[in-house]
C-alpha cells in the first residue's frame, strides 16, 4: 500500500466533502505554503544580506533561485518521500535525492549563476572560482537547507496524522465494543421483565398495571438515557429501584428484599447500565426458584470520592446455586468486567464472594 503525504491533513476514507469545504482546504493550504516561502525568503535574504552587506542583491538572488528550490522541495515531498522514504526504501531515496540535488546544483552552477545572477545582480563579484567544484559543493549545501527543513516538517506532519488516525481508530473500536456490550445487556433485562409481566397476567394479578407502568420507565431509560456516555447517578439508581419494585411485585412475600442508599448523589455521573446487572443477577440466579425464605440485600454508598455497591443474595436450592455459579464464571460476569475495564480502567475494584449458601458482589467506582 502506498502512503501519501497530504498537506491538508489526513481525511478518513469515504469522507464526502462539499465544494465550499474543498475550496477552504485548498485556500488554507495555499496560504500556509505562501507564508512558509515568504518567511524562508525573508530569513535567508536577511542572513545573506548581512553577510555581503547588500540586502537588495541578496533578496534578488534568493528570489531567482526560489523556483528551482521549490521544484526540488515539492518533488521530494510528494514523490520521493511517499514512494521511497515512507516505504522504507532508504537507499533508493537518498540516491535519487542526491542525483536530483546534483542536477539542480549543476543547473544553478553553470546556467543560473553565470548567465543570470552575476550579470544582473553581482557583476563586480563574478570570478572564475565561481565555477569550481568548491562553489558547486556550496550550492548543494545551500539547496540542502530548504530540503532538510521541509522534509522534517513533512515527516512530523505525517507522524501526527498517523497518530491522530490511530487514536480515532482506537476510539471508534472502543465505542463499537461498548455498543456491542450494551446491545447484549438491553434485551436481557427487557425479556426478563416481560417474563415477570407474563407471570402476573397468567395469575390475573392486580399488580399487572403497575408493572406495565414501571416497565415503560425501564424501557424509556434503556432506549434513550442509556445511549449517552454518562448519565446522572440518580437516574441509574432510580432505574435500579424500579427494577427492584418489579421483582418485589413478582415474588411477593417469598423474597425478602432490602435496598438501602446513603450519601449525596447530586452532580455525580456514571456509565449507564453498569450497576443494574449485579442486581438483576441476584434475582435471576439467586432466588428465581420457588423457595421460601429467599433474600436479596442491596446497599449503595456514595461519597465525594467513590461509589460502593454491595449486592448479596442467598442460594436457595440446588438449581439457584448452580445458576449463580454459572453466572460467576460465565458470559454475564465477563461482559460486566469488560465494560468496567473499558469505562473505568484503573478506577474500579470488583470483588466476588461465592460462598456455599450466599453470593456477594462488591463494586467500587472512583469518581
């Protein structure tokens, strides 16, 4: 694959630009190049002018030589460097560059200097030694200044463009992975809640309308708020409370549910759908069997520095116990751990305690 330098920067593949945008990019590019060559002309004109004590002739000489230097610079930047240097064909690059510099140096040495520069601007300083190999070498060195400067600028720009492209690719990959993990989570909660509603409708329970109302709140959160990168912590906790209320209606007195919350949540933000899977896991894998005296404990503590979520549930019966162990080593927990790694790298701690009669998950997230 051939790598090409772009003075306007790197554009993503498939990016559609309107005519005004293309015109603006072109105008900005031309302006930047014009500014560069103006600064180059002024700098070296002043430098050589102070050396020979003749600023007019120094500027005129630089102006006459400028088209040749520009041709060499652009040929190097847009042909030699992309085709050879950036493809790691270093020997070919330097050979072709030296040959090209030699041709431009010879043109300046035997045509430009004796027939244009000296007759017009420096007639009194012309001497035979101006056509010697020493003068030829000095011309090559003089050309080498601008080639080296522009090559460094082009390489830095190319490096920066690649860095930006790599960062954008990593960001896009991260966003795609997070979206994929969210898609895995949303249907899971939705179907589980619908199963609860189905059970109530079969029993013709008077709680069915309340379930529908709370379910609409859950879906509103999942479809709209959960699409944001961060949401207010209060919304996430409200969502958990709605879910717990639904499970209380579903299980009734068969399950003792305790939900406690302490600390101020004002102004706190959190990634959506990051806490609820622990709560949902406690109900689905811990107390879903037809067993009395089941229990779930949910404790949320919020401080200025961190959030601590502790979710505990009993293992009521062999079926629930096996299901909890499956969750502890299965896709659900791996999904949660992966999301936490992506969203809170170095800012979270997850502890799992899998006892014979109980299961506990403790999550700490630092704000």
